């Protein structure tokens, strides 16, 4: 590959990344239906048609944005069944620092036409399987169904994000985190 081709490929990837970043901001603010491709293009500093070339449609861009952001979430916060309580605390820290990720997920659930990336379903199924394995090994309380347990810890970890109607906007982060971790410890240790 020539130097010119490499340079063009690098510029194309940089443009694609700017589009994904602009789309994340737009979709997390307005959802799929309320988002506008022209605003995304303007924010990304590119031609609107380039978005369609790279992603096919607004819905395709949304799906890729979800896939990209969720990949970052999974990299930053892998499930640790051996210490599910601390995983919950780390998830709480992550979502408090990145509330737009939760807003993006909320918008995806609110829009019946928004496609959920297959990778998300696969990751959730893998997390449930890891929890079941830990339960079978005696590391986690087997009284709870693994899928229920995952939903429970994710609900506790995300309940204080401003996108949800629970939890006050003014709270002691460290105190709430401690209580969440302690609650999950009590639940999983039985």
C-alpha cells in the first residue's frame, strides 16, 4: 500500500470516528427519531452524504454508534463474577461518569424501530452464562436466577443516573456506591 493510500485511509478512519462521536452526542440527546443527520454532519465537519456512504442510513449509523459505545463499556468494565459486588460498584462509577451511554441505551429501548446490536445480546448472554457458572461453582448464591441477578445488579448500578426517575440529583456518591456494593454482597453471599 502506498503512502498516499495509507494517508487517505487514516483520514477516512478519522472522519468515520468524528461521525461516530458526533452521532453519539446527537443520539444520546435526541434519540433516533429526533436526531438529524445534517446536525451530525455539521458537528463532525463532513458532508452529509459521507454519512450515508459509511453507514447506509441514520438507523445504520445509530446501530454502529451503539455497537461502538457498548464495546467501550465492555472493555472498561468487564464482568467479574468472583466479585459481583465490586463489579456493580465499578459499573456505578462508570455510568455516573458517562451518563450519556445510559441515555443512549434508554433511547434505544424507547424507539421500537431501533435495532439492538447483536453484540449486545451476545455479551448479555455471556454475562448470564458466567454468573451461572459462578453459581454452580458455589461462588455466588444460587437462590437467584442468573438473568435476574444480572438485571438486579445493573438496576442498582444505574438507578442514580439522571436519565432515570429515581435517586435525587444531589447525593453523596461514595455513600451510595458503598451501599450498592454492600447490598449486592448481601444478596450474592446469601
